[in-house]
C-alpha cells in the first residue's frame, strides 16, 4: 500500500550542503536552531517589524529548527509557517483582556507543574523547553526559560500527588514539549507513571513531530509502545506543515499503537479560513491523525494580533460538519479565561421543539422534524450497577448533576447573602405568624 504522498521538505539553500545524516539527526536540528536576526537573514530576508521584534529585550523565546524554517516561503512575509514562529513587533502590544495566566492554571496546581482542573484527569508540565516556539504560546509565562528545565524534585512531588489522588485516571504530559526531554528521562518518567495503578491512560501533547520529525525514530516509538495505552495529540495549524517527513513520523507512531489526534489554534491571517481548515483536516486524516480540538486563541500576552472573533470559529465548523468526513471535524473550544476550562462552541442545529417534536436543520439548511417517543421507558437507575456506583467530588457533578436530580441549582458566589436581605424574617404568606428561615433549595418552598 502506498502511503499518502506529501511533499518532502526542500531545505532552505543555506542547508543544501548539510550531509543527510546531520540533517536527519534530531540533535543536529536542535543545536542548529535559528534565533538571532543575523541567522534569520541567512534563511529569509526579515521585514522591518520582524527585525524590530528580534531586537526587543524580554521577548518570548525565539528558536526555529532548520527543518521547520525550510518550510517557509522566504519571499512571503505572510507565510503561514513564518507567522507562527517569527516574531512581529505587534507581539509587544498589549490588548484589552490580556492576562498572564489566562487559564488560571497556577490556581489549579496542587503541586508545582501539575494542573488538576477536571475531576478525573490532570495536566502535567514536565519541561519548559520546546523544539521551536509558537508566538501565540498559551504558557509563555513559563515556557522557554533556558534556565528552568526538568526538575526532579518537582517530578517527585507530582508523583506523590498522583499516588494519593485515585480519581485521576488520565495523565496528560505537556509543557513545554515532553518529547524534547532526554530519551532516558522520558522513558523513566513514563515508567514511574505506569507504576501507579489507577492511572489508566497516559497522553502526550507534542509539537515535536511537526517541528522535528527526525525525533520520531523507530527506537523512540519502541519506548512509547512499552507504556500503552498511550495517546498523543500533535499540533498542526496549516496544511503546509504536512510533509512527507511528518507523514512518516505519524505512520511510525500509529504503527507503534499510539492513536494520534491534532489540536490546532485558530489564528488570524494563518488558518482563519474555511478552505484552509478543510484542506488541513482532510490531510490530517490522510496521515491517520484525528482532528481533536480547534482552539480559540487564548487571551495571552503576545497573542493579541492572532486573535479572531469566536464567530470565525463557528463559521469554520459550519463549513466542515456535513461537508466532510465526521472524523475530520474537530471540536471548536474556547478555553475560558479565569479557569473555566474548555467550552465547546458550535453552530445551532436544534431549531425549535414542542413536547413531542424537535425541529432540526442540517448543514444544507434542510429543516426537518424528529418525532419524540410517546412511551419512553428509561433504564432503571436503581438496578443499574453503574448508577449505584457513581461518585463525584462535591461541586463537581456540574450541569449533569442538575439533570440526574442530585442538585437543584448551581448558584453564583454570594447568591444567598444577596437574596437574604431581610434575613428571612418576613414571610410573605399572611397566615404565618411565626417565621423561620427557609433553606433555599431545601424543597421547602413558599
Ligand atoms: C485541556 C486540559 C485537559 C484535557 O482536557 P480534555 O478535554 O480531556 O482533552 C486536562 N487538564 C487541563 C488543565 C487542560 O487544560
């Protein structure tokens, strides 16, 4: 079977004489990354804005692998790959709503580098290093610092927390990029996690296959295969990133049994277009990568000029759902500022409803009805083992807890004080001569 064919990296002229064994060596790629204006000028003529940004002190770290830089069309200042990794002067401009830790990750960290935001899974930040640095990085507050690398002491604290927190069944390794860790260290780290019995799945979020596909060697895939079930999300934003090299890296990972997903960020001027997105997701499924999330750009410093309206994301999903394979359609999410977590946003397909009928529209605008069943016999939660064993942390049952009757409402903070202005003394019913405070939501209603 012939694998999907994608163009091979053409190498910028500067690298044409580099011997193949060097070019294909991930260590060579890492140690020859571009990071100064002088180095960039040898590969692509810089614009004034880029030159200005590169001479700014305190700029978020810049580093681009020769492989990734070679995918840029040097003649195009708007090249979609260039814009993701070469800084512009705009990066320094503040904007309304900008935050340092927009996802409030630090607040959700029981121990340094471990973000426990959701009931059953954690995000584990194992390094601050990446193979190249995305200008819109959501974690630019910690990522890139060359002096802050993997800390063994923090790792031990993270492991201790995981051991004593049995509700965690899914650990997501991120950073930084976990695949930039020394191979032995990553191997050890995965092994230590696997010793914890309640951890069912391990996931890795990595852009290394995109920035540095040379890293995905057969030996490396053998290492990963020791720790199944292990899943991986890569990060591709534009079809130009899908090369023969990336296709091969993904093929190796897939053959090693690692299911692959993709997380993209919606970026102004880069992939804010239905047609680019359709090509991107279709090419991803050709290399057996399932589009997982499309993220709205976070309110993070340096990313102001990348932001699009949320409406653009809805328009893109409108142009994907139904128009192409369901496998190719990601979930569009806004990672809510303040730590609200990921919130899916999509076009409305439910048009209206009555007690016996719902009205739906499809991607073509065809409007139809679905007759609801008149006699619906739900399964019996009293005899259902899964229903009887359900548990959740207090306050974590969410909206589903409202549906299944455990909770009657979810209240904003200070709701009770605000709505208890009279201290509850004044009963509105004329026949009551005694008052007693009513427990709101206690079922005891006026
Ligand atoms: C995104 C994220 C996860 C994983 O979320 P899924 O929707 O399960 O992919 C877990 N923890 C944190 C803090 C996250 O930001």
